[in-house]
């Protein structure tokens, strides 16, 4: 592998890791909110969370550029007051992947949460357990399969993100160039077919490995919970 390919690989894994890390608490909160609560505007919130699934990725990237760019509605005050900038750096890649991966993780966790027997939570509450203790000792373990699925989907989506990333933070080698962007760059370069093919195979291997690990973890979680899959 060349240095450029190696940098793209490391950046993709780094982006996937931080996307999942920052996404998980928000996804759990939104999934719990949509699964267990009734409130005004629930349908609107659900639609907004799932909007990146139906929008073209380039549109998502453009919206991020307008809102979170250095001259954007929120990006400008963040840069001026706190020195935080998402433009043309790997943090912007994480933000783009966070947005497009949110609906996938929320949906997986929500479906798992809806299958948790609420009577178990009620029984724990009657025994004096606080809502937080009920959640961390009853609800969270029982929704483990959804968490694993959501994490896998978000990580895989981050590895394959292209449109929102290139629209928001461009294609800068060593800074924002992930595997898909590096592959796109090689496809457009005459005589770089081997590099493109190598990255293609590498992407497939990483994706398959993620799926195998997810399936193995799901089976282990199901065995511990006494559920057949």
C-alpha cells in the first residue's frame, strides 16, 4: 500500500470510531424518546431524524456547509467564540458521517427497545429501583442486539460515506480523504486502476469483517439473554 492509501485507511477507521462514539448516546436517547414517549411533534422529530435516508448525500453536505461551515449559521460563532471549526478537516468528516448514520442507528435501537417487555421495567420499579437503575440494569442489557446492529450499521455507513463528505469538507489527502474519496480520486486518475481496485477490495474486506463481528456479538448477546436467533 502507498502512503496515500494507508492514510485513507487510517482516516476511515478513525472517522468510523469517532462517529460511533459520538453518535451512540444521542441515538439511544432519540430511540428511547420515540419508542417510549408520546409528545407533540413526535412525528416531525421522527421525520427529521430519518430525513438523511431519503435526501441525496450531496444535499446533506451542502446543508452542513451552510450551517456548520466556517461562515455558516452555527459554524461562524463556533469558530469565532470557541475556535471550533469543522471545515476542511477530519472533524467535519465525522460530523457528516454522524448525520447520515443517525437514522440507521436510531432505527435499529428503537426496534430493539420496542421488543423489550415493559413489564420487566415496571416490576423493577415496584421493587424500588430508580428510573436510571431500571434503564441501565434492565432495559439496556435487553436491547443489546439493537445496539450491536446500530453500531455496525453506523460504522459501515461511515466507511462508505462519500457525497456529504466531499460536499462539506472536500477531498484533501491526509486530512479529509477517506477510502471512498481516495478510490474516487484513483478512478479519475489515468493509470491508477490497480490502486482503485486495491481500495475496492480493502473496503469489501473491512465491511465483511464488520458484519461477521456484528453477527458473532449478536449471537453471544442472544445466548446470554436466552433468545434464539
